[in-house]
C-alpha cells in the first residue's frame, strides 16, 4: 500500500520504518531539512534498539524515503498517518497547533481520496475536528481514523512488530478495516485488532497511560510510608503483586516517571476532563506525587550532606528518563541536577546514550564522563537515577575506592541491601530503611 507519514519524530519514524518493513511504500515528511537529510542517509537520529537496521534496510530496498514537501508526500498516498507533536501548554492542555497545521497541509496536497490516521495523542473529539478542518481544505473524499500508538521507548520497534493490541477508531467501517489491514502482518500471534469509535480510541490512549502513571505514583507514595514506618517497600510490593488482581507491572518505586508521554498525557487528560466539567482529583494527585518524588531524592541528599552543597561533588549515573533510550524529556535526572547545582554542588554525570542531549541542556555547568567509574573520582556520593543494565552489577570495590566516602543514593532500588552491607556502604534507597555502616 502507498503510505505517507507526516512527522518523523519518535512515533512517526518507528511507524514509517516498520510499515515499510512489511512491504508498504512509505513517504515520510518532516519540516526539518537537516533531519530529512540525516534520515535519508540512514541516520535514525534517535537511539532505539533495532531502528537503525530497519531504516537502512528499507532505504536500500526503496520502500521508504524522506522529504520536506507535504504535497509530494501525500500526493499518491492511500493512507496518511499524522504523527505530529501535541506538546503541553502551560496549563497542561494539549497544544493542537502543529497537528492542525499538518492536517491542513495534507488536505491541500491530496490528489485523490484518502484515509487519514491520527497517530498523535490527542484529546477526545480531536479526530472529529480534524476531519472537519480537512474536508474544508479539499474536494477529495477523506475519512479520519484514530490509530493511537502504544510504543514504549527502549522497545518501540519490538512493540510495533509484536503489539499487545492494535486500536483503530473509525466512524466509517471501510476506512477502519483498511487501516486495520496494515497491522495484520504484526498480529499473527492472535493479538487483537480492536475497531471502535473514534472517541473511545482517543480516550483509550490517555486512559492507559494515566493508569500506568497512577500505579507508579501509588507505589512511590507507599514507599514514603514505608520509610517513615521502617518497613521495606520491596517486601510490600511482593506481597501486593502476588495478588493476581494487582500484579507487579509498574509497581517499582523510584524517583518518578518521565518521558514524552506520561507527564504530558496525565496533565492533558486532567485538563480536558476539567473543561468537560469532570472532577479529576486522582489525575491531579498522580502528577503532584510524581513531582514530589524526584524532590524527595534531593531532600535525602541534602539531609545527609547538608543543605549547602558548596564544596561537595555528586556523581550521578543515568540521565535518560528510562533505560535503552537517549530521551531526557521530563527526565527525573534533569530536576535532580538542577536542584543540586542550585544548592552549590559540583555534578559529574554518566549515561550510556543521553550525554549529548544532556549537554544541550546544561552546557558546561556539569562534568560529563564517557566511563561511569570516572564520574566517581573525588565525589562525595553516587546517585543512581536510571536503571541501565550496566549499572546493576558494578565493581563495588572500585566504587568505594573512587568515592571520597562510601555513600550511595539508589533512586531505582537496583542494589541488594545485603550486598551494600557486605561492602560497608552507607546506602539510601526508595522505601527501604537506610543502611549505615554502624547499623549494618
């Protein structure tokens, strides 16, 4: 099938590359000429496991190409995917300026009937609005379909190729079935393709993300209670998760969630919920708890090292908001670093993938290290913020040798307290009793 994907960011690029990999012919559109140049040369720009290989194979096969010309991209397309950003406004509501502009440009470029599938995360009712806008810009028949993405950064290619489910929201049955047919090569393991109304489809994306964010904020709140009551949240989590009604997914205490989806989507859902007259206390509390969680780690450091950190050096492992990505959008590490700098600390950092993105934020205000152990030299403490695999089984003796004092703040609970006690570390985690050498 002839496809166009407008927006070559995270979602659009993965969508275009994977659909090309199943035999479709894809024209991908982006307004950034430098990005188009790099993508055309096989540089995926973002780090996502497996993406570079799929992109280069399909460029070589001639099944995907990139352009800045929207009219060229949509001219022969049977299905046009919109994967344009919907960033949050200051009040938390979704800014639809970019997707509306993309929809208008796409409609003007059509040379025949088309289906427009909305990949962007948009408030309920947006597909109705976009269909009205697009029909006002063209005489060609078109139908707008909701097709939300459920891609986890760090496993997005795998998620696209082997989805848990595919959701298609359509008011026109034929349009819905055509979009659904594009996903049949990826659901041969009998995972469902769910066709529903557009509004239900739009809501399903927000509801899923908000629920997962709620689980994270809930276990983080339980973790604070555990700290205050001298209980271990990991034991509590095991007890909770053994109940099949609860399970273990997203019940991992830490320094909070980040990324391009959860923070934005929780706030947007609460915003358009309030606009519709709904009470959204849970969603608002989830967001507040997440903001609080990253500040609690800073408070732990300040309690131990003192509120005035001038003269202190803090090493931080992990900058990306989660492992296997270079994405630092809404990353807890950014907040923690800003607070440490404001308190006067010198900060040294390491991350396997996110150094350059972080450098664009902090410039020369912090020290960057390609080797995680080098970041520890002369540091007063190590703070774990992202649970990269290479941090999970480090050389603890070397950590002790390089730090000024054996002090670790574990923001992801990746270390076993018994191991930390064996190496005589002073150890502070999330929701666990503190471990001090004199009490180990």
